[in-house]
């Protein structure tokens, strides 16, 4: 349980800072090109706690999936889980692209950032979380 | 990997995800979505982008089945539903982040999260009920 909590906190911290750096700083100009689809910055700042809760939920779900089926595989299993979850996120972006007029460039760049985010999260979780050793009767 | 069972589970999951998505997000939530019409493509524009909708659901069903087959393997419908709920929580996290940055109403984001949970729990249960690993060979 201790390793589960440590893995969750480490994954959350990384997802938070990566989200800020990639989406908030590096993609700032690209996001501005689709400004009509986003809230004004002041409004988003007023809802910032939902970003934090969403990222914490994402990190928690990642560690729970890893712990329930991937644990024991180490970093490689964490990376594989990260890649699979990001492919699932890309599939959702295809559906979003069909329904919302996002520029392709933006969705591609967000997906590249998503792959980096999920792969590194997989490395972090795979390196930290270890299943409890089986107890002898 | 039992590819025959995998393929059947993938196809059934795809059909379910697509039909559920159409009913839940396209029909049941249509009124809620229309509260923010500027966010969506027009009907004509959407018609030209339907292949992306189909592709998205195909990839979603394929990798949900792959996730189950590689890491849950033989847990049955219950284990599949559990995996589906955990995957839905990943999507729910993304939905909350989207709510903070896009002008969605609370009704829309709530509907998306509930829809994700139902959709992935059932899709996971379907995959878990269908997919069985190849039987182990004894020497």
C-alpha cells in the first residue's frame, strides 16, 4: 500500500508539471489558434481545481490498473500500459475530431505530448510499485 | 493469445461501443450538447467526418480488448467490468480537465463521465465474457 501511494503521488506530480509545461507553455500559441473552442484564461483559472482533480484521478486510475494486472513487470510493463492507455486516448480524440472543429495539428501535438506523458508515467509507476510478496502459510 | 476469441470479443465490443455512443452521446445528450452549439461541427460537416468516428471506436474496442487479453487474461465478465471501470476513470480524469478548459456545462461533463463508466463497464464485461486464453499445452 505504501508503494501504491508513493507511485500515485510521483505519477500525479509528473502529470501536473508535464501538463503545465507542454500544454500551458509549449503549446500555448497552437492552442490560441483554436481559441473559440476554449474558455477565456481567467475562466479556466477559476476552474483550475478541476484540472488538478482530473490529473489526480488519471494518476490514481493508472496506478490502480498497473497494480491490478501489470505489477511485477517493472518499467517495461508500465511503459506498455502507458502506450495502451494513450492509444485509447487517441481513439477518443478521433471521436472528438469528428464532432468538434479542432485543427488536426493541435490534436496531433496533444497526442504526441500524451504519449510522452503516459510513457514517463509508466516508467515512474513501474519503477516504484512492487506487489507485496506472497505470505507463507 | 487466442486470436479467434480476441477477434470476436473485439467485434462485439466495437458494435456495443458504437451503438451505446450513438444512443447516449448522440441522442440522449443531444439537448445538453446544443446548449453550447459553437463547440460542435454542423450536421453537414459532421457527415464528412463520420469515418473518424468509426475509426475512433474501432481503435478503442481493439485496444480495450488488447488490454484485457494481455493483462487480465482469464478473469471473466467481472474482471472485464472492473478493468472497464478503471479505464473509464482515466477518461473521467480527462473529462474534468476538458471541463476546465472548454466551455462545457456541468450537465455535459456529468453526462460524459456517467456515460464513460456505463459504456466501459459493459464493454469490459462483454470482452471478459467472450475472451478466453488459449488452453495451456501439457508436455
